[in-house]
């Protein structure tokens, strides 16, 4: 679908429920809430399904948009979701196979929805929803701008990541002009509590380097998380830590989520091959930021990741 087609699709319908992915980031949550608010301004009934994995950082921005108990939607929409396999955990039983519209910016989107608004050149899904709301409403209010600013800055690392482009900056400027507070940059990207800093130190101290030091693997175990006293809020954007070492092109972060299950996040600096690396173990994402899951021991997971990196080393 194109922007105008998606806008027409939404205008003709009512009774929406908006979903996102598991372990949601600011792009997924900010986009969902902004779309929900925009639809309400349009006179529609719309809610987002509360994601149980939402961290405390974002909850204050979302509460008023949560669906009440027993709400039965007429239409289900997903945002920032490339594959139903990573649908938020409390939606999988009820809504797998029932998503009518997907709004997404992941080139690896599997086409699971009946209709898809996919703009793979956009750095954040929040950019797409901004364009969609401009088509629907002709503008955004301050609260919507704040939600979308959270979305756009999250997926661009406050406009530091290589996915940032002139269009991203134009959307960011428009959101600030609409009233999004610039102090969000400090709140979201500069403030860190003590447990987060200890966790970062632990990752850096344990980095394993390969490919002549241009690739590395960082590990986060459940035991280490318990020892440090980490909360889910401390894990926001943790995958960037391993890649902050000078000279590293490809960084891989392995986070233990169960005894033999590891969530893998891959970040690259110059070569847009992260999605291809993660596809080797069933994952996907963007060219320079992707992820997936590996079952096995830590050493088995490391071996799989190493082999995938080596196979796609510095591919363009």
C-alpha cells in the first residue's frame, strides 16, 4: 500500500486494536500510541494492547491508550512488526493470522498481514506513521509529536546511527516544531543508572574478538543479570555497547533469556549485512541492525554466530 491508500483504508474502518513486537522498543511503543491517538482524533475507537514487556521508561506515555479488559476489536493493526513470530507475547494466541494491516519499515517483513504499508528506506516506523497522520489529519498535536519523537530517536540512536538520513532529520525537525520536548534526548539517551553502567562494564570486560579484532561477541547471562540486579529498563538498547569499541565493524550481543535460549543482536558499522547474518539462524531486521534467537549452550550459540559473521563478512 501507499500512504494515501493506507489512509483511505483506515478512514473506512473503526474499532482498532494496535499490536507491536515482543520486547518492544521506543519505536514500536511510540508508533503504536501515536497511531492510536491519531485515530482517536479522527473520531475512531482505537486502543493499543498493553505489552507486558514494556519498560518503566515508556509506561507513562502509554497508559491512556491501553485497551480495557474485554475489548473486542473490529480490526487489528500491527506496527514495527516484521514477522508474526515475534508478535508481543500476550497477542499470539488471539491474533496470530488475524492482523489485517501492518505498518512497518523492516525490509525483511514477511508479508503476514492482509495489507502492508512497508517503507524499508525509513529509519524508524515512527517516520511512516508521521507521514500517515499528515495524510489523515494534516498535522500532529504536541502529544502525538512527543510519541513520534520517541519513536524516531529510539531507532536512530538520537540521530547518531547510520540509518539516519535527510528525511529522518526533516521528520525530527517537524516533530520539534509541533511541540515535542528536546529534553527527551537527555532523558532517553544520556541518563543511566548505576546498574546499567555496571552491566555495560561487564559486557565490555567479557568481549571476545575475532576477524582480526574487527568483530566481537558480548555475552549477558541470567546469572550476571541477577548478580547485578538489572531490571528490564536497564536493557534498553544494550546491543550498542559491544559495538562502541573503536575498530569493531560487526558486534554481536548474546543475551540469555532461558537456560538454553539466547537472544542475538547484531550491529554493523559500515556494511549493511546484519540482516543476512541473522537470517542464518532464522532472524532478520535491518541492514545494520538485526536479531534472532538461538537455542543451545553458550558455546554452541557463539559458534553459530561466528560462522554466520564469517559467511557474510563485509558483504555489501
